[in-house]
């Protein structure tokens, strides 16, 4: 029996109302143009796209903050229109913005959030959540005194107060330094190991490549890719080879199959080529045909950033 998806998004359209108040939003910005995909249970799912692509609109629909124009959404099997309360209890959202009262302590923030979800006082997990996000020692400090990284971790704890099976992180490491980013990902990986399905949006593509099992890419409100991460990276057509030669280069050389050829040092040329048209061996043979002896060669395999640029045209 097939495991149902954690989230099912079916032909979602969102058109914002026109500034002049046109009927039914006619003439307004079309932010999502019939987007459909499933988020499998138990993994870490990446949702990527350039600024303005529609990612935040989609997340806000999941969070119940934006009303879709048409289409269907199920969260943990609950339709967001037919069973909105059950759908909201199945998902925790960690927003981009730092959103909690700065005059409450971390313990009070979590206790209040538990109250909003109707969790009885004796069933709340505030102490355990503070321990999980390494904030036990800040239990009674005012939240406004926490560092940026601590505030981010408190937001994760706040999103997990009602023990949702799905956690959505919207740009969680924006503006966070390398060490705090590492701590945050250790926390998220630990939650995922415990069975929590994680949905992640990020502009740090190397992060998505390392963490995500599967990635969907949205551009201009449309889904343009949805594949396992390794398969998506394998879509990159271009490869880069850096060649050191035995004498100064007269200039860049362009051949069929080369996308770019840059002289980066007097005797070093970096060639970007389409691996569907030429092989590394053929590239080196072409360099030799121009009268150069090859002294050293290094290659770089394509990564998620290459695919992202290729698919979105975000040069």
C-alpha cells in the first residue's frame, strides 16, 4: 500500500486582487499558475526559486495566511478547506521574520503558543523543547536579549509546540553565521530522524543540495522541476575544465560545444562546455590543436546551482 504524501498540492492558482479592486481579482498579479506536486512523508523536501517566484505565497497558503484562488491542498490527509483546524494542527511554520513578543521569556513564548493550540498545561512540552533547541539556560531571559541564532532556534521550538508531523522552514538561515547555521541544521536533521517531514526554502543552494532528498523549483509561479536531488543535479549539461598549458595563451578559444572560454591566468584557461556535445578528452584535444601542450587539468562536476541557473535563467 502506497504511503500517502505529507502534503498534496493540486493545481493551485493564486491571483491577487488588482490595485483598482477588479472583480474576483481580475487584472491582479498571478502569483501561482496551477502548481501541483506532492511532498513525500519522512524526508527533507526543498522548495526553491528566485525572488518573486511564488514560494512564499505557497507557504502562506499552507499556513492559512493567504487564501488560494483555486485548486486543492491536503496537509497530512486533511483538506485545508474542509478540515482547516486539523490541517493547521498537522503543520508547523518557521517564518522568515522573527515573530514573538520580545517581552516574554522563551518559556512563556512556548507556553502561550501551547495555549493557543488548546494543549492542556500538564501536556505541554516547553521544557523539553527548550532543551532540544539548546535554550534551557535562557529559559527566563527576555526574548529580546537573545542573539539572532537563538531567536531562530526559538522559532523552531515554537513551531513544534503542538508536535506537528510536518515542519516548514522559510529561509531559516538568512542572516545567520556559519556556526549557527550548522547548529540549526543539526537540530532540523534530528527532528527529521525522529520522523518529522521537513519542507525547506533557502537561497543557499549548497545547503539544499546537502540536506534535501527531493527538490521542487518554482519560477514565475510555475513548477519547472520536481525530482530527487541527485537526479536533478544530473540534469546539468554544462561542465567546467581548467587547463594549464606550456606557454602564454594568445586569447580565449571557442569551439563547437564550448559555452564559455576564459583566460584566467596567462597560461590557464577555464572552459565551460556542453557535455552532451563534447567530452573532456575532446576538449583537451581541441586545446592541443591550437598548439598548446597540456601541463595540468582539473574538472568541476555540475552542482545544484548550475541546474538552478540553467532552469530559471537566473544568471
